[in-house]
C-alpha cells in the first residue's frame, strides 16, 4: 500500500505534476533551440568515409593513374613535425575526399603503419623501405630493411577503376594546451619504383570542413631531383574528432536541456520529502507505516519511476527533433546507430531518475539544504567540465570519474582514436568512463545516500 500512497501524494499536488512535465518539456525546448540556433549552411562539406562516419581526408598527394594491377615501392625518410605526421605510399580510389584507400607509411613518433579506410590501423616492425602491391581490388602492404627481402604487413580492399597511386605526406594538427595548432611535415622519397606515368602534385581535401590548414608561410609542394622526391604536406587521413570539426554537433549537445531538467527534478524531489516535514505530515505517514525503511523505499521508487518516464518521453522527442532541425541548419550531427541513440535516451532518463532518488535521500537526511547539496554534487561539476572550456583536462577527467557528474557519460556518442591526436575532454564529449560505468558512479552515491537516510530515519523522531 505504501507505493500507492506515495503515488497518490505525488499526483494530487499540481505543482509537482507540473514540475515533472516541465522537466520533460525543458529537454525538448532546449533541443529545438539548439537545432535552430546555429546556421552552418555555408560551411565546407564534411567528408564521409566508407563506413559512414566523418573523416579527415586532407594531405599532399604526388600521384599518377593506376587503372589496373601494379606495384609501387620506395625508400622513405621519416617525416619531421607532428608525432602522427605520415609519409608513405598510397593507392586511393580517386582523389575525392572520403574515397577508399590503403596506405603504408612512416610516422613521426609511432613507427611504420598500414592504414586503410580511415579507421583501420595496423602497426609494423621498423623499416625504411615500403611497398604496395595492387592485384585486382586487393592491395598488400609490405616493408623491408634493405629493399630486397620483404615482409607482408597486411591487405586491404580498394575497388574502383579510377585508382591513383603515389606518395603522400600528411601532418595533423598538434594538441597544444586545450586546443590545437596547424602543422606541416616534409619527407624524402628515394629510389621510387612505380608504373609509368607523369607525377601530379595536389593538396587533397583543401576545401573540406576537417582540414585545419597549413601554418603561416608554409604550403604543400613537391620537388624531384635525380629520382629523389621531397614532399611537404599537411592534414591527415583519419576519423574526424570533435575538436577538428567546428561545424559538427552531437546528441549530448542536443540534450543540453538535461541540465535544466535536473534542476527541476532536484527541486521537486527535495520538496517531495521536505514538505511532509514542514507540514508535520511525516509523523502521520510513519504512524500509518511503522517500517520507516519501507516509507523511504516507496518514495524513492515512485519518484524514480515517474521521473524516468518523464525523462524518457522528453529525450525520445528531443533527440530526433533536435537532430532534424540541426541538420536542416547545416550542422553535421555525428551519426550514431539506432542502439546508441536508444542508449542515450534511456541513459538520460536513468540519469534524471537516479538523481531524483539521490535528492529524496539527501532531503531525508538534512530536511533543509537538500537542493543546494545535490546541485553541488551533480550539476556543478557538469557545468565546470562540459560547459566551460577552461578547466585543465586532468581536472575535468577527475571530476567526471569520481563525482556523480560521471553519469553524463551516458550521453556521449564519440570514441577517441589512438591514431588521432585530439582534445579528448568532456567539453568535447569524450568522457573518461564508459556510458554505463559513469551512470554506476551516480548509482553508487545514491545507494550510499539511501543507506544513510534509512539509518537516520529509523533513529530520529519524525
């Protein structure tokens, strides 16, 4: 009977019902404002890779046509510049940004790699000689210490009749402090063996949204002297990350209204308990139900359940509506699978519901000041790490690991890539904990608070 009694209390107070409805509407309203507030219709296009995600496909390419089978090999001196600067050989399905490719390369600080289609990265043993063999659609990468004895690194598929083969140099932006700066690198290719043709040099992807440009006073170029080619380039061949795509948006940004909804939920949950103490109704409740732990559990279950339903309704409307409006405004919304979108919506509802239960527990312990306490625990760290870009990365990671604000990880949809230098902080939607692990941190705080509240409720007068 206790859950039913608590439900009756909740639904008969119009202000509380209005608060629940307002929390859902806040999520939707902010999603709409977010979707229409930025006009990116004139932004450069975002290259999309073979697997459907945004990519960085910008580098200096010295190439010639390869309509059929063929082999290219060269001795390569490692590029200077950025740690992930790349210099090597490539077979690419034309020069359109986002097209498929296979490349074997030397990097600034990460040795020899075979990479293909932006997201695939295979390390190889140190070597100076590199080779790519194309047989049909299959491209095989190999390395050698002497140019005679070769070791196969791996294979990739590069279909297409307009394949280009050649040399490339890329130099991604370098992380400096809480931002990035452009970089350029130069590499030397010697004893190049390639199918007949004429070299053409060009900057690939110069007009795309993910190209960060060259440092001032530097341009892409190549020179050839006695069979030796010196190539300077900038950019990268890699998955796009948040700080490199200024015209991009994420589901977490569309759900920024979760912050306002949390404030409403915390106030409602605190009043759900404090009002009974203020009006001296808690004594009546505990007289009717002497098992005080059961009373606390009933309040937590009822308020948690209705908050979850309201939060799920709000997020289920906000995500598709906000995404549609943002795309109509020219914003590139990082794509997610249907399962990831469902996880974000369910996770947002669980975040609101668990916070409501935490507020019930804190209000039971303190009676007064619960709103300030829970806001400080949950909302303040979120504001510091997700809305302000000035917090040092180590501090941001610490706050979103050990405080209840870790639960906002349920809204993240981006993943960091080891082969891409980027600012991987909560401000850019990269949380240190996996989604459900972050929610578990909030759940642990809530469980401890409930245990303390139950003990306090048993020992003191109503």
